[in-house]
C-alpha cells in the first residue's frame, strides 16, 4: 500500500468519491423529499465546516513554509490553531467535506467507501508522517502527541 503514498492524500479522497459516484449512477436509491431536504442542509454544513478546517490547517502549513507531503521532513512542528484539537485537521476536514458533498448530492455509495479512505490514511499515511515527525522533533513531538488526539 505504500506505493499509494505517491498519490496526494486529497486525491485519494477525490478518487474514492468518484468511484462511489460511479457506483451511485448505476443504482440510485430512492430518497424522500424530507430526507432530501435534511441531507442538503447537513451536507452544506459539513462541507463548509470541512473545507474551512482543512483550509485553515493548510494555510498554517503554508504560512510556516512546511511540507504537506507524507514522509517529507517538516520544518516546523505546528501545534496551534486547529492543531490544538486534532493532529490531523486537514484529514478531518477532508472527511467532513467528503460527507458534506455526499449529502449535497444525496449520494450513499461514496459514504460507504469513506471508511476505506480513512483506514488507509489512519494505518498507512499517518504512521509514515508520525515516524518522520518523531525523527525530526523527538520529545517535542511526543509531548504534543500525548496531549492531542490523532483525529478528535
């Protein structure tokens, strides 16, 4: 699975979503008008919240000129902003935006694929990132890791 690390993580989310949308186009479940209205509202809220969270995390990384590429050495350990609440706000944000998009488009198949994406990120991508952060920042990273959860 490590060969997948060459694919930028946002693209993993996009490709999984597109696969889910393709499956959805082959079998579109019926949805009631009330459910459609609720999923639209929930989808909008989730999409906006996710985009803001992921964008905030990315903006902080850009402002300190550190990498977003898994396995590359970071120049700065970011522990402020959304990083006070989760060590991975960009992944949390992408997950929320993904769910929001599914709600806005009233699609279920992409939602069924999201756990696979999260599993890949959690058990393949993040361990590579964490090993590099531990190597670069040592005890400082371990202290941060002990007080801030991986997801939420």
